[in-house]
DNA sequence: TTTATAGTTTAGAATTATTATAAACTAGAT
DNA sequence: ATCTAGTTTATAATAATTCTAAACTATAAA
């Protein structure tokens, strides 16, 4: 994804392409592979080396804005820190209880042959599987 | 579950049946139905009305001890607060994005016809499905 | 182009959830 | 009854996140 595309992505979701947002978006989306992150890891990544500094408040604001816009998504965990994913396609996760690491499971690696009906008046938005691993 | 059984449950997991632990355990397990809670809701429930007071620190300690002992389990959410479940059987959840409520899905309401192999040297400890609902 | 303004960034304070500390207390063994 | 490791508690500390309000800026309008 090139800078032009990044700017369009931001504009298309009603977000002004500010210096900070473009910097963060390039860091998140100009990669070969999707990945998982926390605000803490993203903030470190963004603010390392000689690059222009972005405040922690802005990292929080931007992550929230990108989540609301659907550019990233929040991941289910049982931890006190929020995890996010640049892979917004429907997919599943392994959670390694020993290393505490989350890794993607390809969507077609899991098949469901029976899914419950949603309660009246509600629709299924998505379905996520988490497989916990142990030694 | 009667008081005697509660005391045994605590003893069997190496926990002394103190006044506070028994009070909390009775509140959690002497019910017809399992339920979901946070430390905050449990603390309110335990410390309301004329009952003996239990400190918040003890509620945290006890929830941690009960989780380690396998009497309750922590639930996957994408929130900053930890949720717990008195239903320790393998089961799944609906998560209502509008009301932000978690409800149980019976285990046999979900069937998986394909599950990925765990990475080398790891075993599958359990598998949880979360179905997000929207209006 | 300037100008106006709504949107954005920021440092720092505030809040919230959780964990740590260390002194007082107690269950249960002897 | 005495002893002691385990437990409880008030309170402090830490960690994650949200709030605040002043300074700044992207961009639309003049
Ligand atoms: Mn915390
Ligand atoms: Mn928080
Ligand atoms: Zn993922
Ligand atoms: Zn449940």
C-alpha cells in the first residue's frame, strides 16, 4: 500500500490525513504481513529512532479511530491490555498459554457444521474461534 | 450445593475455608444457574446489605485463587475489565455488541467439522467460539 | 491567498483496574 | 493452649486508559 492509498483510506473514513495518522497508518499497513499489536508496542515502534515524535494520547486516539473505521480490529483476550489486529478479515487465533502469544489461523482451517440461531431481532455479525494451546 | 460441599471444594483445592472464602463461594456456587461476573459486580454483591464486609483485596485474591483452582474461569472479551464465569464446562458465548452482554451457548449447539492441527509440541487445551451479535 | 473554523494533537491530570506491601488476624496442626 | 503458615485488610503503588483544555493545523470559504 502506497502513501497515496493510505491518504485515501483515511479520507474515505472521514479522517483527515494528518502527519501523525499517516505515519501510524504507514507503519500498520505498508507491510507484507498483517500483525497483532498493543498501543504500547505501536507507540514504541512509532517513536523509536529519529522519526518525528507522536504523543501517546495520539496513538490511543488513532487506534480508536482506526478501529471505529474498521481499518483494524480489536482481538479477544483474557488480559488487562487491549490487543489489535491489522488483519480485518474474518479469521481465528491460536493462543499459546505458555508464551502468551496469539497467532492467526486461516479462516478455511476451521469449519463449522452447526451454529446456533441468534436470539430474535439479532443478527450474527461475526464468529471467532480461539484455540488455547499448552505444552 | 450445600455449605459442607463448599467447604470440601475449597479444601480439595488446598484453600482454607475461611469465612470470606466460604461467603464468596456460596454466593458463586449456591445457585440454580451459572453466571458471568466481574470483580466489581461480585464485590458489590458480597458487600451489600447487612452481611459481613469483605475487603476488595480479598475479593481479588479469592477470584484469582478460584480461577487457579479451576472453580471459575476467565472469559475472553475485548474489554479492559476481566470477566469470569461460574460455568467451567467447555462452552461458547454470544456477545451482544449493542447491550455488551455475554450469554452462554450450549456446547452442543456448535459443531466443528474441521479444526487445525496445533503447532508441533503443543496440545489443544480448549476451543472457544464467540459469536458477535448486532441488531 | 488569506482567513475562519472544525478537527486534531498534546502534555499532563484524572480515572479505573489491578497488583503489591506489610501489619494484624486466624485456621488448623501439634 | 500454643504455634505458625496462610489469609485478610487498608492502603499504596502501578498500569492501562480516558479526560481536559490549550495550542496547532487541514481545508473550506472568502
Ligand atoms: Mn491494570
Ligand atoms: Mn483501564
Ligand atoms: Zn489475527
Ligand atoms: Zn459462560
